């Protein structure tokens, strides 16, 4: 009996390896397959900053409290004119009511967008929590403002749609007195209990920290936390993590890399090359009333961002900034739904696809590959013929256009592969943007 028990425990140990609280061990953990295959996720920046919902054009509106400290800056000037010099940032909290928040409606939009996972800002640098955090009395969405567990409601709705659910979490807080006076006590008595509470309550599929840059990972005790997350916590065994665990970590330790508005060191990505580009539709993550329609990228440009990112081997985490009353702004919802229409036709070239290492450089064509097929994603209509370099020295080629029945005529020459594209009227096109030619090269 003891022998059988030992064998069973040994088998369990092999299936679920224990990770030590050091980067050498933690960095051996692979990124989960679900995350590598997902390619497209939704970021949500929502909090007290959604009440003023303002920032200078080109700046992050969620940094409102931080930026209003500069009495010569644009944010303070706006604040003083709109709310008065005596109106404190904390006074916005009762105005953050989320009275029109319907998480099932949000989740339905995310599903229709074609996204496979969602990442909510559980707590930004302002410290306000979207769940009933017992460590943060009267500065969370249940004690004040909405008086609702905004995070928990969204977890339930998103998972009901079959999507993965994760949380952004800011390690630091701008004006937390404990953080400013004693960072070690802050981490021990506040941050780690808070983060563990978030994990145990909601069992997220992804943990996405931020605000790590002021201290090394040893100060944040990130290795200790991650060993707990992987070995002991209630999170799924395939929980994904990013690389923002200390000021030395980005592109070096943790999980996938996190370039932000393409702020990436040239040629450097995280381990295994996997990265997740995160951007808003405009130039802010939190909703910015100061942005006009011209500041929002078109659906065509957002799809181009997705295609470029996936063709380089990454995921796109595309942000929305809901309003303080709990609505997804119409322009953002429209973009998401139109992206979903495109993915419904062309998702085969995106989900589970890999970077094509042999891809030639072409101005208007991007490439992915999967299951022996190559996908040539044309950012503009290719015209009568699509001609690409024959980089594999293929002897023959088969082709089809995603969303269109039947094969296309294709031929392989020593230097090129050419595909004849049928003449289609606009109403017969399989989609409105970026057409995908699927190739089998032999």
C-alpha cells in the first residue's frame, strides 16, 4: 500500500512540478498553450479616474490623480476649472456609480469581438479596488461608489461566454502612506495579502501586474508569490503571467513580454519570443473625453495592428475604457464588433497560428502559418494576382481565399508563387478588410 501511495505521489509530482521561489526555477515554466493560441484579448481600464475621464491628448487619462499634482500642468488646470481647487480626487469616488453596468452585455460584446480572454484592472496605481478587498476599507467598489463587486460580476459573465478571465493589478500605489513610508511593510501587510485575496476569490486565468518599476522583484517578493501561485493557490494550473514583476524583469523574467504602444527594445522579446502588445484604441487606456473621433483608430487600422502583432509571434491585448456609469463607449463597441466580423471569416489565420520564420518582407502582405499551411494576409485587395517570393523552393502550390468557396488557381515558379484572384464585386467580398489567401506549398 505504501509503495502504491508513493508511486501515485510521484506521478502527481511529475504532472504538476513544484516551482521554487527563484527565477531559475520559475523561468522554466512554459507559457500556457491556451494563451499562446488565443492571440486576441480585451484590456479594461476602469476606476475612479473614469469619472473625470480626462487627460491631455496623447496622455493616459487613468493617470489623472498623479498628473493633477503638477500645478502648472494641463490636468490641474482642467481640474481647477471643472471642479474647483478644493475638490479632492477622493471626492470622485461617490460619483463612480456604474449604474448602467451590465456585465453580461459586456461579455457578449467581447465574445462577438472574437477575443479569447479578458483582463480587467482590478486595481490601478490609484489604489481603488473593483472587488470587496478587506485590506482596503472605503476605497473599493463595494464600500463606496457602485456598492457592487464589479470584478466578481464580470468574472462570472465572461466565463459564461466561454472566455478566459484575468486581472491587471498594480503592485505600487502613488499615494498609499504605508507604501511611501515603508515598502517592506506595505508588501508584507498589504500588497501580498491583497493580491492573494484576488487570486483565491476569483481563480484568474491570467495575472498581469504593473507598477513594478520602482523596486526589484526581491522587494516585491515576486518569486515567493509566483511559487505560491503555481504550487499552492486555487488558480488554474495553466494560469498565465506577464513579465512585470520587478524593475529588472521585463523581457528577462516571468512569462510573456508586455510591450506597450510598441515600446520594445529592438530585437528583444521575452522567453520563447512570446509577447503581448497592449494598446488602447486611441492614445489612452482609461476613457478620455478629451479625445475626438479622429484620435481613435479605424477598424482597418486596429485589424492591421492585430495582424502585424500575430505575424511577429505575439498576442494583442486591445484596451477599452468604459464610462463611469458602466457603458462601453459606442465607438469602442463598434470597433470590437467589426473586428469580430473579420475574425469570424479569417480567424483560421490568427488563432493558434505561429510566426512564419521564412516569411518574406512585403509591404502589404503579412504571413502566419499553422498545420502545414501558410496564410498570406493581404492588407489591401491583392488585385488580379498575388505574387510572393518562393522562399521554400516549392514545386507546386494550392490556394484558397478564406470566406470564399472553392480553390484558386496557383502556380509555383523557381522564384515566385502566384495566385490568381477572382474578380469580385464589393458585395461578394468575403470581408471588408484584409483578405487572407491560404497556401499549401509542396
